[in-house]
C-alpha cells in the first residue's frame, strides 16, 4: 500500500446570525418533536437527551425554516473559502446533551459534515476529531458558542461526555459540494 499525504481542510467560522436567532431557534427546538438516543454496545457509546435525527431530511420543520436563510449565506461563504461554488444540503438535525451526554466516535456519509454550536456553555465539551493519517492523534477543536465547523464527512469525530450540569445544543448537517469555483477550474484547465 502506498500512503501519501493530502492536506484535508476543515474550517471554523463564527455564524454571523448567531446572536440574532439563537433564542428563537432554541425555543423552536424546545417546542419541536424529539426522540432520545441511548445506545451502548461494542461499537456505540451514545447518550443524547433530545434529537430529531429521524426527521433529518424534513426541511419544513419550523426551526429549520427559521435557520435556512442565514445558514445558506454562511455555508456559501465557508465553501467559497475552500474553493467551491455551490452545495446541496442533504440532512440537518439538532442534538441536545445534558449531564453524561455523549456521542461516540463516528463518521458521516456525503462529502462534508458540519456542526453549528447553538448553545455551548464553557463547561461543556467541544467536538474532537481524529487525524486521518494518525488515528491515535485526537484534535480538540478550538470552538465556542456561535461557531460552525465544516469538515470532510469521513473524519472520525465525537462529542465527549458532558460532565457539566449545563445543556449543550448543536445543529448538525451533511452537505455535498457539487461545483468548483470557476476561477479555480479555469486555472486547472490552462
């Protein structure tokens, strides 16, 4: 096997509309249908207080409709910085963690995964990712409430155990990037 190094970007950005829509989004999420997830076996280590994963392709949920116009602008700016022109939203859902809440190591399908940290008190844990070339190296993302992180979906990641008594709320999403920026494509084709 030949193993080469590719620099694989992930990006973190402050969500411009966070302060403007945070409280309304939290209220809409609190009023929404939810389930919980507790699974512990040889593969999974999950304890998620509230989520709406089973509705992740329903873009008519009130909280999604409220987020959508702000989200589109933000994600377009982020993927443009990575050299891409457009994307397709595949799925989005919220997850809330209370004390002892966690989401074990996992990956996603599609080509990029993102997390918007809607509610992230200082005492609550931040997402960790694994270096794909050294699977023993865990990277603690330098994030704070109101940030969005975007990374390739095959990157192993988790939400560590919440040891605080504060609630953590994230909005997760999967996207497919489907177009290279024209100026980059033109340079590649020269």
